[in-house]
């Protein structure tokens, strides 16, 4: 409202978790809230879905499937980081669980883990933790995974009542 916006949409990657909170916050106010999401595709594109039904079962299923892979990937990357000399000597699953307890309503990613590592005094800042992580996992090979093709994602967004828009367009899009 302070910025003079007529509408706002929050497009989290593979998550509609913030939609209910923002819809409640926008009720009765002058700024329209647009329920939205950003979904990954097999082709490597990200597709934004605006005006989606955040309770649409197939959308929730897709988001959960992608989040499961993301959680696995974080765990594997952190283990690789640790094996390459990352200074955390404890159990990676415990580190992720501890981080999640600090953020029970949201997803846990590298940003949150870096904050915990800095908070434990292993790094002077979360940025330093992220830099160390990036350097040590440069040779990491993720397990195979492929989200649905773009056509399926666009159909999924349409099924959820939304409008699909490409995010981060490239010249070859």
C-alpha cells in the first residue's frame, strides 16, 4: 500500500504455503492479493501461475513432489559439503531438523541452514557459510530428477484456475 501497488503476488518455488497468510492479510485492504506459484519444468524453465487455487489437489501434489526432491537434494549437498571439509561435524539430518524447528511454517533451504551455521559460530556470517558451501560442492552431481514438461505444468496451472507466464525469460524461450 505504501508503494502504491494495486496488487501483489508471492510466487514461491513449488509452494503455495504463503497464499493463505497473504490472502488474509490483504482482506479488506486496497491492495489485491493474487494467489500464485512458480513451478519448475523438465526443460529447465520456471512457469509462474497467477490466480491459482492454492488448494487445487493436483497443484499441491506437484508442489509436494518437487519439495521432496528439494529436501533430498539439500541433505545430499550438505553431506557432500561436510565430506569435502565443511566445518560442521554433527549429523546433517539433525542440522536440517534443528533448522526446521526454527522455521516450522516454511521450507528449509541453504539460506536458513547458513544462518544456523553462522549462529553456531562456524562462520562469521550466513554469506560466508554460503560461499564456503558453494566452493566445496562445486563437483557435486545431483541425483537424476525431472519435473513435468512445460506443457503439463501449463495445463496444471490452467486446471487450478490460473494463468501461466514464463519466469526469467531467455532469448531462446
